[in-house]
C-alpha cells in the first residue's frame, strides 16, 4: 500500500498541504517504479519528483518569508534532501533495474521516511504554529 495524506500531516496552509499531498503521490509513483525494476519508468518518475520538489521548496520559502518564519534551516535541509534523492536516483538507475529485494525495501523505505518523518513531520511542522496565525488559504501577494 502506498503513502496517504491525512489531516494529521497538515501544516496549516492550503498551498503547502496541497503540495505535500501531490508529493505523496509522486513518491508513491517512484516507489512503484523501484518495485517494478523498470529503469526507464524510474528515471521518468524521479524527474517528475525532483521537478515538483523544486516548485514545492520555492512555495515553502515564499510562504515562510511572508509570515516572517526563519527559513535558513529549512533551506539547508531542502538542499540536502535534493542531493540525497539525486544520489538515490543515480544509484538505482546505474543498476538498470537489477536491484535486490533488500535494495527495493531499503530505497522505498528511505523515500517514505524522508517525506513523512523528516520533511513533513520533522521539518515543516515547525512552521505550523506560525502558519496557523494566518488564514489557511494564505498566499503571499
């Protein structure tokens, strides 16, 4: 079963929550591609994930600045996450679908842990108290 966005993952802003919901779908697509052991599909899904992450990270920073939230730690974590995902992508693609069941479990688990535990809960929930002081639909002008 794939990852599912729930209200418990809400950080208090419609744009960021919507982005997270889309990211969950994209991570599920990458996890499926890893399990299918299809390097072509995996490459395509990683490109989609990385492209959306860049959009999402820009949205987070734009909103954080508008609500006067110190974003320096977030920015560093985002850059680290992109490098790690690119490393993961390169490692998997280099093996062209010839990865073990253990590797499949490791890499799919890594993606789940990174997105849910590290990014949404560990990092973005720090913004929640600041975001909740604004309307849920808040977007910078």
